[in-house]
C-alpha cells in the first residue's frame, strides 16, 4: 500500500498536507538543491482497534486531542456543567450558609441562657425581699427570737437630730466667758436703718422677720446690736466706776460689774449676730424680765426660729448660759439650727455640746445674782441694799453731808444703770 493511501490513525479527522510537486519541480529545474525537511516519523503500521462507542476509554482520546487546534483544546479544557470545578462555587456558598446557620443557632442559645440567668436573679431577689419582709413582720410577734448582736452586724451611727450639721459654721460662733472671741475679730457690718449695725449676713433675715411681724400687727425695733470691743470695755469700766463710787474697792467693783456685764471680747453683741429687740411703740422701755408677757415678745418666741433667730438666754437655762433671762435678746444661728434649738427648748451651749463645761464653772453663782436683780420689783431692794452698804462704809461722809445740808452721793447708781440698760448684756 502506497504512502498516500495509508489510513490515518483513529481519531485524526483532518488530512495531512501533501508536498507540493510544483515546488519540487521548480527546485529541480533551477538546479538548487531543495532544503532538507525534517523527517516525519511514520505512523505505526499497526492499527489499533476502534474503541467501542459503549465504553470509550479516556486514554484513547488523547491522540484525538493531539490533532485538534488550540481553540478546540481550550474549549474542551473549559469546565462543563456537572463537573467538580462547576460544583466548587456552590459548595462554598453552602459552607457559608451552614456557617451562618450555626452562628444564628449559637447566638440564639446565648440569648436564651442570658435571659434565663436574669430571670433567675430577679426571682432570687424577689424571694429574698419577701423573706426579709416576713421576718421583719414576724419579729415583734415572737418573743423567743434572740436580738441580733451589735458586734455581729455593724450599724452606721445615725446623725443626732438635735446636733448641728456643721458646728464650725459662722452662724454658730459661741461667745461667752469660757469662749472668748478670736483676737481681732471684726464682722462686716450693715446698718439696720436706725443707726444700729449687724453682721451684713443677717440683715436680710432680720428685715424679713420685722416685715412678717408687721403683717401680724407687731412693730419691732432694734434697741441695741453690734458693739465693738472698745465700746464694751467702756461700758464695763463705767459700771465698775459706779460701784467704786459707792465705796467698793476696785476688785469688789470688778466682781460686781462682771455679774451685770460681759467682759470685752466675750460679749455676743461683739459678734454682730445678736440684737436686743423691743416694741417700736416704746423703744426706751426698761429691759426687765416682765417684758416676756408683751405681745411682741410672745410673737418673737413663736416665729423667730423661722427666720434663723433664737432666744439666746432662756429663763430655765441661766445656770448654763451664766446670764439671766433676757426675753429681748435674740441671736442669729440659721433657720435649720434655730428650728432645732427652739423646738427642743435648748440653749446654744447645750446645742453645741459645751453645756457641762459651762455648768461646772462659776456661772451658777453669777446667774443667781443676776436673776435676783433682773426681776422688775427688785430695783428698789437692790438700791436699798446698796445704800446701806455705802452708808456703812462712809459714815463720816454722810454725817458731814447732813450737817452741811448737801445731798449724799447717789448710791443706787448701779441699780439705775441696770434698769436703764438691762442687767447684763451678753
């Protein structure tokens, strides 16, 4: 069988190109040897049996693919539907869907657990509250229940309702014989309108109190307010001189003057927080204990605390304050503290916790003497006692005065002064 009619291998569907005789003849005619062409291996003479259509073998398709063009090979290499490569995107989407489903399930499970924990906590708290209420209501009924020991359950100290919240507050400044004012103490002053001055911080509460009294038909007047240390010293010295004029020694006059007037630096009037209040209809009235029965004094006792003022020297506290009853003397301490003090019937020393110290001093004897001369009907007896004492100590002077017809020195001057100014100014 000639080479031209030799059958092609199975699976090759195109014919091999035959050599062009024209080119060979041209080369032969020109005498130029034709270029040698590489030898093409001859296909095997043995023919392989054609694959059965029912069971084609994949290996037999390789020669067939060898004869295809490049474009056909690319088409054959592309993934066909139904192959593993086509199924790969679908498997990724399925994995993502499965992962998302697991996350949803896990999130739902966590939410259910949290809700169960919260519900359990609420239930436990409700049970504990019910149990506590049940125990509290059952405690008074059962006498066999032992009281809880204070050592096992620590209790927080409760605030004393009758003690100041801030003892160091400026309005609670204490001034008496045992507690002198700081050296150089001088408040910022404001005029009350009639030439009397007070600490500027209490001017508005004082005006508000006077205005409220007017609405009730009570007209008040500031008889005396701030006194400087120099003024207090002058007043004390004047009273001491009056006693010395009666024939007392300087030391005796000093002791007597202390019973009626505070020493400089220990007077409440020096704080600017104290005022002597009387009726505007009789501003120069004698400052005596019987003023407590007047309408204006009663109004002050009932209403002054609402504006921050207290009755500084109550009638039943003279042994503590060291000062006799003064129904005209009011002191600013602030609304909250004033209401506590007046409601409990305390004096400032008791409220500040220094009552025992004050009472242990010599103030009881001093207050007893002051209380005796503070009664309205005691002026005459005090004057008589002073006159007899002065006459005993200066008999020669009295005899000389009688023979000459001149009047004897006025021995009741201290008593008169007390009647004019009040026995003892704080």
